């Protein structure tokens, strides 16, 4: 084991970090300019200044970058101390949203707390707090996880949060949240049988709850049967598909899209990618898909290096990476009709201030993970020792 | 290290991401590059073939007289890119379109590709244009076929109907309110989508009668404006709706805003003495005032306000001994004030709200006013008696007419309506008028009593004697309201609103007629001389047209009555 092997030079130590920051800045720049193009008409239709959405998003991205920098320079010890605070804060904010008049309902979902003119979406915060909590917990109790009670406790925390997000009528965020939490449980090394229990415990009521809201059922039917209600439930996805398709290989040109002029609802938030591809074509879409792919590559690769050295950062890296990347892919999948329509924003693109700050904050966390992983850049070398045997055992248990 | 985290789970994550990435890239390529929307099992979506044109539905009156119709028309435009010389084109077009050369050049100024020269060219113009274009003499000039509205009834009920703009989208009135019903979205699998037809409750015959009288008032008395309504008192259907000054809807672009103002629903004013029928009904129904003790009117009425000060309400003349019936006959301010002061302000206020004042009927008429009636806690010592004779309250003509429905319906207020039915293109009735009772306002006895008292006004010596028709007995009330001068904030001496309401036939009403004339300038100011004669003439016309039963039964045998008579004989 080559622990704390000194770096040969700074460049190679910080290679992954450098790639990550470049990718994040590229995504942010692309996202902001695409938001401006997609949203100016909508802003003017609402009687606002044409750059209203863009300006707010831009100012908050500066705040988000500052937050990311602060997080990057905070010692890990401090971050871990802050976790209980974050958890309690998340719970309080969620309860305030759900049960007090501070909570605001938009488009039928009660997801926001309004402070002045800024709507804050606590469920975004919950996602990060939970990842931090699970990473911390799995690290602290790394030796006890094969006992049932030590799996139940974090599972209960996840369950309570999932229920609260669900009560905000935010089915899609609940699904993403559960998916990422489940990934962390899978990575934690708990028994496969426990994982199966958890999956059943969450999955069966989840599928039942899917059918508790008529709109979800209609969306599902709309997804399965494309000719069903083309001007109603399928309108948005159809408009989105037509926008994407009209982009062709090269797109209509930056700012030249037509679908943002009232044809595509929510073009500035969940469907911004459709407008982006309409204007930049297949190549633009591929570029963004690959940028998110790069985050996945550096994030997972960097986390893997830490597996033997720092479990907290290992779990954190996995959690944060999969949250950003799967959210992005899920959103793009909805826009191009691979998944049924749900309200997941595209990180760094969709208009949404909480989401932007939280995503940039997660960028800060991931930077921290990658900076730490640079020290162990040789330890990724595969070591077919007892770890491998363990995994086999677990698999065929 | 413990067992935790030892499984190399990360490759699994990377694999999953890669698979997802490949699916998304493949799908994105399929959509953008091969533009293949159909073959994919994930999106078997076929864009439906939708209609290329929507034919706007027709608006009719209740009997099927056309009020608004879609017709094709032709425009003359110039494609500027294929024009050699603007000057020459303008010179050639000028004699055909009856426009000057500079006018045509002005239309083309600042345009780069397309210039509309004339909307709606006549048939002659089109034919000579067509001949020249076919002969190659007018390069770049095109004739375009378009569809637009034609309003055969021109100015009748113009503000109620409203109009569509150049793109055939409703901009005002019912055309605006029912735009989506008249002109729905283009439907799939048809070439032309036809909109729904709307039948109004308006009866064009009655509308003509009304408008003829309104025009007569306008000529004789030169008022600022006139609102007139005729309503079916049994159902609440509005049969005539007039706002003067009016305009020819076909030339809406040449109108002034005051011509387009839909006064019966939109304008709010102080109604004056016509309102006494409602305040008297409220007072009688509340039974708090001692209305069996007559009031002695000596030309003015002095009372003490709650703050101890004396206040005077004056009458036009000394009416002598006045009871409820005489209040309506002579329109005595003192007496109604006297009885109103014996009534609890809150109860009186609630009764007026029950009559429909201070709230709108939510008719499909853009801009319908709710009127204005202050809450009792904001009333001064003079407000209660003042409201009783129709000042210090803001009403619309629609409210005034509708509030009379309880007198014919046992005290039940009816919702007024302007829509008789809405029919799909295939003739299927989608929605049809239903008599809608809003609430019981007064008792049936009070309603009957007030209606009877209203006939006193049309008797000899009553103020509304001119609202009497020769062939039909009417129950009526006139009013002459003082109008507040916004400059001096006092009531103006010579700016009045003369109005008259009538229910007819008095014995069992079928119609409510209401006319309000704002600022007559002929020297005659009173509702009894300005508005009442018109009401009487409309009543006469209704009988002549066979729309209302004549009260002269001596030469008519009414089958029902004869039957009753036979039964009663033994």
C-alpha cells in the first residue's frame, strides 16, 4: 500500500481537478447563454426585462462559485462537523415548506419557500445533506454495516426525507433522491439481502404511489402511447421532440430557435435542453452530453482512488457525481423522449436559483474529493486481493 | 479498513453511465440527424394533419337573423423584390385602386419584401387588377384571398357584438369574449375547421324598435349618451341592448372610443328617482317603517341627522298627503326619505345588495361594472335618505333593468342573459339558455304591491304618464338624476340623467324596458318628458308587432279567459 505517496508534480496531482473545473465552467457558460436565448421571450411575455432570468441566474452563479470556493477550502473535519446542522436545517426547511404559509405552490407542487423575491427549494438542499450524512455514517460505521440495525437507521433517515419530498408533490426528485441514496447503500458494502429488502420496501409503495395522482398516470400513458392526447398531456414532449429534431446536425444557429416563442412550455427550466439542441444541433447536444460524461468519468475515477484511503470522500464522490450526472441524463432523457416526462431540472442550464447554487456547491465538494484523490493517483492500480473475494462472496451469498 | 467500501462498485457506476450516455447519444442522433420521429419504439409519434383554416362561427339573434358572418375578401399587395420601379407600380395601381400615387408609395415605404396596399378591394377593382396581372403589366402585384367578418346589422347592438381585427381574432364585445368558441383551434384530420355558432337572446325586431326610439331621443334632445335595454321579465333574457352613440361595426377602425363604449354594462351612474321602486320595495318588505301613516309633503323635508344637525331634502313640488303609492306616482323625495329614515340602515343596505346592486352578473360582456354602494359604516347622516331616491349609489343600466325582475317573479331576482344558445357546426346544441333564479329578494306580496303602485305613475297626473301606451297598460317609473360635476365636486344644475323604466303589460308583465339618457340638452330635463315617451312607443311597437298582448280585450277573445268564464258560470 502506497499511502501518502508524495506527488511527482502538481500538474499530475491536480489533473482530475483541473478537468473537473474546466468542465464545470464550460457547462456553466453554455448553460447561462442557452438560458438567455431560451428565456428572453418568456421574460418579455411576463412583462419583465428580457434579461430577467439570465441576470438572476448569472448573479446566483457568481454566488454559487463563491460558495464552491468556500467549500473547497473548508477542512474536511469542519464539513463533517456541519453535517448534523445541515440535516436539522433541511428538516426544518422541509417542514416549513410543507406546513406553513411560507411554503409556496407553483404549477401544483408545493416545493418552494419564498424569501423576498427569491424562491428557495429545500429539496435541493436535502439531496446534498443526505449524501453527506450517508457518506459520514457509512465511514463511521464501516465495520458494522453488515448488521441489519446499522443499515436500518440511515435507511430510515432517507425514507423520512423521501416521504417529505414526495409530500411536496415532487415525484421525480423523490425518484432521483432514492436512486442516489440506493447507489450509496450499494457502495457501502452492506449485505445484498438488505439491499433487496430496501428496494422492495421503497419500490413497491413507490409504484403504488405512482398511481395516486391522475397526472402521473396520464403522463405514463402518454409516454407509452404516443398518439394519446397529442395536444394535451403529450403536447410538451411532442413540442420538445420537434424542437430537438428541427435542430439537425448543426442547429439553427445560436439564438435562432423558434420553439422558445411560446411553442414549448417551460422552455427556460425543464425543457431548456430542447431549445439548446434546436439552436446548436446534434453537435451541441453531444457536447453537453459528453461534458456530463466527463464529470462522471473524473468523479467516479477520482472516488475509486480513495476507496482504500478515505471512505468519507469515496462515498461523497460517488454520491455527488451520480447526483449531478443522473439528474442531467434524466432531464435530457425526458427532453428527447427516452423517459416519461418529469420535472427534473438540467444542472447548470435550467432556470432555478437553488438548484444552481446547490449544483455549484456540489462542484465544490467534488473538487475537494478530486484534490484529495490526486495524492493517491497510483492506488487505482487494481489489487486483486481479499476485497475482490469479498465482493464475490457478497454477490453469491 | 473494514468490509465497508471494499467492493469495486465504481466500475458498475461507470458502466451504467456509459450505457445511459450511449442511449442518449443514439437517440439524439436519431432525432436530429436522421430526423426519424416515427420508427423509434420509444416515440411512435406522428404529427397529425391539422386543418389549414378555421372558419369562424356565425353570430345570430334569437330568431336566426345574422349579426356576424365570415366572408372571403380580397386584398391587393405588392411583393417588392419582384418590382422593377416602385414609382411605376404606384402609377399603374393608382387608377385601379382609387388611391393617389403618393398614398401607394407611402404604403411601400420602409418595407423590403411585402407591402399591403389595400385591404378589401371591391369586385370591380379585383377584376381590373386580375386582367392587368394576367397581362403581365403589374409585376410583383398580387391579389390575396382572405377571410374576415361582415356585420349586416351595422350599428344595431354594435357594442354588444364587438368585432374582430384584421387577423379575424375577436377584439371587443362577444367576439372577444367567445373568441375560442367561435374560432376554435384547427382540428386534426379535416381541411377546414368550422367554429361554433352563437345565438344571442337579442330579438332584432325589438332591437330595431328600441334603436328607432333611441335615435329619436338623440335627435330631439342631443344627449351625451343613451343606454337602453329591453328584457324578458319572465326569463331574464335581454332582447335589446343599445348604447348610443353607436357605430357601424364594419368600420370599427374609424370609430372613437366613446362610440365603442358598451354603456349598459360598463357605465356607472347615479340612477335618480327610478331607484325609488327598489328602495320602496326594500322599505315595504322590511316592514320597519310606518308606511300606513301618510307623509305630508310641503315641498321640502327637514330631518335631524345623528350628529344633531338639521338637513333638508327638497321636492319638485308640494305633493300634499303622500303614501307609498303616491311616492311612485308623484316621485316624492320627502316621503321616501321619511320612510327610509325609519328603516334600519344595515337591513336596507342588505336588501339593495339582494337586488343585485354593487355586484356584477358576470355576463360574457367585457368590462361589466359592479357599480358602487358604500357599506353603511361609511354612510353620512344624509346617505340613507339620499340613496332612497337614487343618489349616492352607482349602478349600471343592466343592474337597473335586472333588478326589476323580482316584481314579475314573486320577488325572485333573475340572472340576465345575452346568450340564447351555442350550437356546434353540425347543429348540435352545446349550451342553451336556462332561466336562472339568483335569490328571493322580496316577498311575493311586496313584489305584487310595488308593481301595482307603479301603475299609478302612468295614470293621469303621474310622472310616467307618457310611458303609457295606447294599447297596453304599463307600470312605470321615471327619474331625473343630478350628475356630479367632477370639477366642482357638487351636483350640476343642468347636467342630468333622465331615465324611465317600465314593466308591461302591467297586469302580468312580459317585458322590462329601461332607457337612460345622459345629459339631454334640449331644455327638457325630466325623465318624464325625455325618456318616458320612448318607453311608451316601444311598448306600443311590441303590441303592434304581436309580441306583447294588447290590454284592449274588448275586441279580442282570449281562449283561456273564455274557458275560465264558462267554468265560473254555474
